[in-house]
């Protein structure tokens, strides 16, 4: 749910300054610059004026850095207690420059934005309330402030603007796919969750976020799993944070697809798949490695490789069920899932201590790091063996392999172009005809792939955008 943060201390001064500049704009005549925004179930064109960079305030409710606020608990508390104070605003300024997955590092995308503003100035106006609160353009203001630029161009929302309006307008502007610097993955998930909590239907949210209801259902499922992981990681005052899983977007999307497919056949197998893959994701294995993890991964490959110390803490005694008339017992249906879940819990709690770093006791940190390392080594060897077996068992995957072969041919084509440029032997007409043919084939390939894959991954999403001309394929 959105929060009403009230008004900053200089709200009245900013209202006066905004009114003065709007009046000057009208008196000047001519064609004024306007900005089109979605406003209360409709659209509105608002006037654009220049405002002093230092007079404006970062929006404490911005979705752009919501997950990253947990990076520094003390500064986050200060921000929550007084979002308009210099300390609270300085923390927002810091996070807007930080890398979403590693807030202790500067974001290269922020540096690219700053360089663009330095070289080309401000191409797109921000958006403020009449009290000087930035609804859109928080990151641009941070970059301009770093550059020492005195003013920023901003559209001005109507005087009746409320915090509910601020929340809605920010989402409508920032969650479009053509933004210069998109929200991080976790912040996108949290923005979806917020809209659901506000009582909006998935059809409305899908339209707002320019996506599909199926994708929103996936996003809800993924965020629920992440929140569950955080709950399970709590130990000794430490826990993982949502931002610690920021780089796992594609792996989580593939997990969702695999889980739904497996659940249609067996809930137990789906849960086994989920637990093992989540553990691999927490260990930050590549998505190509995570794909080798199937429902039987733990029992067939991993269990024998785990050290005894982890087995003792991570695997409960298996339950047993007697088979009538045979005088024999078998493991209960949920026992495998319980063992897999317990191992994941052990890993999560050890990772939480690792992430805490200096905040944890030295002995506790050493023990946790040893646990994580031993589980990672076991996973690494198990994934290697599982991958080899899968490649041997499965038939050749014709479609992916043909695309891979085509990539190799295109790489050779690059070399051929370099050589042809050197000796002037390139038949430019024939080459252009071949590219036209490639464009046609790509269109057909993408159309068939869309019919086969309900939720496109990163590669197919790129192909769809490339052949439709929505973005530069490069």
C-alpha cells in the first residue's frame, strides 16, 4: 500500500515559485512545452517549467529503490521517520546512484545517464507536484545535482494532486518498456504487489504495466516465493533481503515455467524441483546450470555428495509408511520434499549470516561460510553429473541446436566481412539480398516461437522486439 508522506518543509515556498513560473509561461505567449500524463482514468497535458534542482525533493515513496532501502537499516529508519530531512534525502540520493543488486557499488547505468545529460542536456522533462516533490525524474535530478547543473525542466501536476495520484502517475510513467533506466526486477515485482493490494484487477494492472495477465500471475508467484525464502532465512537476528536476489530474474522465470509444467503431473515432483532450483539460485549458479536440476536431482545426484554435517542439520529422519500384506515400509510421500526443504533452510540461514558480514559474530560467520561453501561444492559436482546424464539421455533438441549452429555461421560471416573489406571482394547487392532473406526467416521463426511459448524469456523477447521494429536489434 502507498504511504501519505505529507508535505516537505519548503512546500509553501515551492508552491509560490511554481505559480510564478506558470504565470510567466502564460504571459510569454507562444507555444508552451507540455507533458502528457495519465491522470485519474484519463490523460492530461501539463505545462513544463524550469525549477531549481536544489529546491526539489526526492519522492520517498518511489518504486525505483524500494527494495534497496533495506541496504542500510539505520539510514532506512531515518528515512522512514523523517523523509524530508537532509539525512533521509541524502540516503535517497545515494540509492538512486547505486547498483540495484549491489547498493555498495555505483550503477554503470547511472553513469551512462549522467554522461548523456552532460553531453546532450535534458531531453525529457521530469514531473513534480506543486510542493516540489519529484514524481518522475528522481534519477535525472540526482545526475544533474552531481553535475552541478542549476535547473531542471519539469512538468507540473494539478494543485489537487494527492499521494494516491503521485503513486499512480509514477507507475504509469516509469513502468513503460521504453524508459531510459528501468526499475530493477525486484522493485517491479513490488510495484505489481502494491497494485494488487490496492484492489485493482489483473486486467487493469496488465494494461497499466504494458504486459499480460499471465506474466503478472508469474510475477506474483515469484515474489511470494522470495518472501517465503526471506522468512525461512531468519536466524539469530539475520535474514536475507529481497535485493540479495536481484540478479535472478531469468532463473526465477524459468523456475516458474518448469514448476507449473511439473505440477500438472505431480505436486510432489514440482515441490522437489522448486526446492532444489531455489537453492541453486540462492547459490547464484548460472541459469544454464540451474536448467539441469530436475525433480530427482537431490536423491539421484546431490544427496551422496553432501557432507555429513549438512545432512545432520538439513535432513530430518524420513517418515515411513507400511505396505499392508508385504511387511515392508516405504518413505512417505512428503518426506523427500521435507528433506529438500530442510536443506534449503540450512543454506538460506547460512547465507543470511554471510550477507550480514561484520554484523555477525566471527565464529558464526566462519561456520556459515563453511556451510555455504560445502553445499555449493556439492551442488557444483551434482549439476555437472546431472548435465552430462541429461545430454546423454535426451534426444537432440533440434530447434535450439539449429539456432546455435546459425549463430556460428553468422560469427564466421563477420570474419568473412572483415576479409572482404580488406580486399574489396564483397558483393554488396548479394549481401543485402541475404539480409532481406534473414529478416523474413526471423519473422517466421519468431511467429512460430510465440505460438509455442506462452511466456517469452529474454531471448525470445528480444527477437519479438527486433522483428517488429520496436527497438534497435543491436
